[in-house]
């Protein structure tokens, strides 16, 4: 029996351990993983509506509402009504969130450096290129129903 982990298991384990190590470092910031992930994605998508952010984070909208409530209570985000549709709330970072986000980025840099210790700059570049190609391939594949993939491959 082959005991070598498959690519999927290895990628999952590396991602899980990166999150775990980041969480160990970020514990002092007083945020849950879902809260810091929400802030990180919101910082790149300010002005997005709640359901759009829920889709990006791959969480149910009601789950995101609870996370946003906690972040709003801490004064880190704000909801603004859409200018033409009162049913839609747009999300923005508050000024108070920016220093926290900077700390999160520093912790991320340290965690990535720790994970990539002993990996040359050339190997890092190759890793990023390969993972980017894999991501592109999978994004495209996910847009195609499985039956079509199987028929084209068979």
C-alpha cells in the first residue's frame, strides 16, 4: 500500500497548518479565524454587498451576518446602505481596522517565511507558478459540468 500522501491531502495539510500557525501568532489580536478572514477579504473588496462577500468566503449569508455584527461591535467595519436599493448593505473597513490589518499581514509574512524556510527563491517562484496554473485549471474546470469533462476525456 502506498503511504505517500496524495497532492490533495498534502495541499490540505499545508493549508491547515499555515492557518493553525497563523492562529497561534494572531491569538493576541482577539479575533477568531472567521473574523480575520472576513477582514482580509473585505480589505480587498471594500464596498461589496454582504451576499457577495459571503460567496467569496464560501459561507452562508446568515453566518457572515453574525461575523459582521461582531466586527461592527468592535468598530472595525461599517455597513452602509446601497444608494439605490435599501435592501442591500455595502461593507467598508473603518479606520480602526487598518492597524489591525497591518499586524495581521506582518504575522502572515512571518508565518509564510517560517513555512518556506529552506526553499530557494527559484523554488518559491516555481511553486507559485505551479499553484497558479492549478488554480486556473480548477476554476475553469469548476465552470464545466462534470459530465462534459468525463465525456471529453473518455
